[in-house]
C-alpha cells in the first residue's frame, strides 16, 4: 500500500513543504515548481501535462483529460467550465472526454478576461491572481439552462477553494435545476477536513472532488522582501479581438473538435505543409489553447515529433522549473506576455485566435517562425 510522501522544494524566495497522498500520478511525474513575480502569492505549481509553461506531449495531455473524466459518473446534461487562463484547454479536454462517455448533452464554457459587447451572467475576483477579475458570459442562447444537471468546474490546481467557491455560488443561482457539482483539478492541495466542510456546505447537491494528485502544502518565506508585479503586467480585462464561438458563451462539446487553421492569406494550413523529419513545438496563445492542442495532437498521431505549450500573462521568475523566459509586449492586449521553456531544438509554430491578434502580436516575428490563425467554424 502506498504511503504519504513529504518533500521540501527550495525556491528563490523561500521553500515549499509538501505532503503528498497516494494518488493517480506521482508528484514528479506531474509537477515542477517556480517563483512568481507576484506580491500576493510567491510560488507556482507548474504542471507537466497542462501545456502552458512546460512543453508537453499532446498524448500525455490527452491521458490527463481521460483520467479526470473517468473519475466521474454523470447522468443528464452537463456543463463543464474551465478557469482562465491556465485551465481553458484542460477544461475543454475534460468536456470532450465527458461527452464521449455521458448519455446526456455536454456543454463547455470558460471564464475569461476578454471584455466584449455581450451580456454577462456574472463576474468574480480571484484575489491572489495577477489578473483578479474573471468574466462569465451569459450562455442562455446556446443551451437550455434549465436542463443542466451537472456542473463541472475545472482548474489546474486548487489551493484554498476560494475562487471555485465564488463560481459555484453564482452558478447555483444561474442553473436552477442543478443536481451535482464537481471540482476537478490536476492537483488538489486542500486538506480532507476542508474538503469535507465544502461537501457539508453544499449538502443539497451531490458535491465531489476529482484530481490526479492530492496533498497539502505550506510555503515559508526566506526573506521579507516582497517581489512586486513587473511594469505593464496584464492585470486587467482586455478588449483585444477574440472569438465568441470557442466557449466563452457556451458551446456544445461536439463543436470543440474543430482544429482548422489558415495562414495570413486565408489558405488552409495542413500537416502536409510540414516536414515529417522535423521536430516541432506548437504554441497556443493566452486563453486560446484547446484548438492548437488538437492540431498538435493530430500531428503526433500522424507520426510527427511534436510538443505543445502556450504563451501566458503570468509573470514568473526564471529558475526552478523555468529554464528560459521570453518576454514580449503585445499591443493587442496592451501588456507584456511571456513564453517559457521554449525548446531550442524545435521549430516553433504559433497559433492565434484571430487575424487581429496575429497582425499585432510580435512573437512570431521575434522568433522568425510560422504563425497561423484559427479558421472559421463550419
């Protein structure tokens, strides 16, 4: 029988003390660690299967989606919500896997920091984040809210549950006939007592937790110096042109399978455009993760040597699990964005959500690499 394991992880501004329970994944197979440039939270858990800060094999990302979906037994219609920015791809992947095994309809949505002219269902604030406000757009035009039985909230890790609590409370009001609530994460750091308290608090629902790794942690600072946010951190909402048909306003999980891309002349970009003998890294951008992942996954299945990662707005210090850091000012988002741990021995291909983001973002010019744009839904 497996036993609990204890670890001490040194970081530039202190150390993490971890207690890890017997879990579906081992800690070092799932996680690395780094220090944030953030006065509200100094540490960061870096997932090796998320496709955000560490380049991943698409097949290993898919295995995590399947493992999480297989932990749930769902009846009726389900709504899966990914928490931006990091878990938009994870949430969509879990929704896609639930859709293959659940008899009811499965829908996907996400929180977002993109502000556009459409009705909001509500918004919440994630206090520890560099970008605290999350918008949740109204989904009533894209699904029958009265028929949603199951709410599945997906984040990469849960530390205190405060963010998901806010979302849960608002979604209970938004979905009048909800029966089950599931908090799904790669890692759950809440104690058994804390989890039990949540289950008691939501006793009118079938409330449950699902994760690939469970444990507890504490962080001890080694210095009183507080590291502040860098200048022009992407801390607020942004008005950059974005797609409204990828999940921000709700989408049927069946529609998530689209992964068609075009070049700047609107010509289809296909795997046949690539050299099977070349090594690639496909790069998603900000909240736009899942469709680029699907393209990378299709390449891997076709025999290409490919990894996947994405840019992000989180400022992280180099060191620990962050071996390299590319910082660039993105005029579409009016802030600095980052690309971490870019492999030097692979050809990058950057995938943008809109033509406006492609035209303004300097990243593909900095890397002198191919860039493509998400094609229209059919």
